């Protein structure tokens, strides 16, 4: 069995280095050969005959796709190579609005969410702004649809701040969202593999409305309310994810409200505070899937 891990060409952040190393060493322990390539040096493309160039890829039985680049993901998937996660799941998770749309009408509570209109040119922002203010009270949340680590999520307190962010993001796909006050600086992160909860933590911000570990938040062990587990599992099933980290906000009555789903959630911190070996669980699952695939049975 031979696998490929695909990472982004931007290189390693400390977190992604830990992620790749942990997975690689678990594959090594199971004697599964792994190559690591970036989405740029992989050079997968459509040939002038209209077919996907595949010579360098057909030696792989599976791909663990730790990047979000949908083009390379869809090209690899079209060759019939098993992807962890699938290209379409990665695509839906990468765009926060597409995630909310995919999960809508499925009994999953979410903050009221409005997509910014995607426009070719300048449009009457004032009318749209009035609609936003009618639908959402201040403070409200504005998020770029592509973003992670809390870096592109903003708390907007008044019309002046709304004006500024609307100008700044005029050409950037983004969403306007109800701010869940009861979840200020705290949320629940749940790692789900094969539609089962593997580990969970409460994330508590240092001094911010965002609880991301990257922004200085810390994780704490918790007993998970079954409503939160159900939400995380349901989301992973609807989005068709082998692996994911689901962020869940806490409503006024303590109820779960879905924030976002990460197809590539980092597991170093959550593994450390919980003692759960997430890399091993994921690698064991991948190998089991591939063995079943060989035998022609599905996991
Ligand atoms: N609607 C919201 N209400 C309250 N807090 C929110 C809301 N959306 C996001 N947050 C906070 O901001 C953090 C980052 O938002 P998230 O959507 O998970 O983006 P990222 O991909 O950058 O992590 C969340 O973990 C949560 O603490
Ligand atoms: Mg998040």
C-alpha cells in the first residue's frame, strides 16, 4: 500500500508541520509508504488530448489531502484514487457560506447568515447595508468565506465599522452573521473521524470573542452534551467527511449552534490536552478503509 500526503505550496507553518509529521510517523509504524508533495510540485493537469496527466499519480492507492486547493483535489479524485477527504467535501468546507448552505434544512441550528452579493462592479451598498442592519442587530459578525485560525472573522459594533468592512471586503466573498453573545470567547471543538466523535474540547479565548488556539485560546477537557456530538456527527455525514473538526457555539440555553466545519483541523493541541492519539485513529481508519477497498467491501 502506498499513499500520498498533499500539502500547500506555501510551506509549513509549525502546526501543519506537526500535523504531517504525526500522520507520517503513524503510517511508518504501520509500514505504509508515504510521499509528501505540495499542490504545486505535484503538477497535475489536463493534457492537450483532454485527459488528466496521471503517470506520476497512479502508483498511489490513496491520498491524504491536507491542502484545500480544489483543482488538484478534483483532478486526483477524477483518476479514481481514494481521497481522504473527498474533493467535494473539502470544497464545501473551505467556503463557509457553502458549508452553511449544505447544512441548511437539516435540523442543524446555525447563526442567521447572509451572503454578500458577489458583484462584477460597484453596487448600491447602502441599500444592502440597510437590509443587513434590519436583519442583524449590532454587534454582528462579518467573516470572509475563505479563512481559518480566526484571522478573517470580525466583530462589528456599529454602522461606522460596518461601512468600513463593507468597503474593505467589496471584492472578497464574505458573510454577515448573527453574533451569538452567549458564546463570547468560548466554543466547542469536536474531531470526528468516520462519523464518530474521537475527541472534543472547550476552547476558551485569552482576551477575544474568538476562541481559536492560534489566537492564544486554550483547550479544556469536557464531557460532551449529546446534542453537541449529534450535531458534529450529522454535519460530518451531510458533508461526507472522513475527518473533520467541527466548531460549535453555545446558545443561551446551552444548546449547540454550528459555527463551521474544518476539513483539515489541526489536532496537536487537542491530542495533547486529551491524551487521545488523533493521528493514530485517523491512520488506522485510512488503512482499514483501504484494506476493505481491496477486498471489495466498504467501511
Ligand atoms: N456567529 C458567531 N457568534 C459568536 N462567535 C463567533 C461566531 N462566528 C465565529 N465566532 C468565534 O470566532 C471563532 C472563529 O470563527 P470561525 O467561523 O470558526 O472561523 P475560522 O475558520 O477562522 O476559525 C469561532 O471559533 C468563535 O469563537
Ligand atoms: Mg474555526
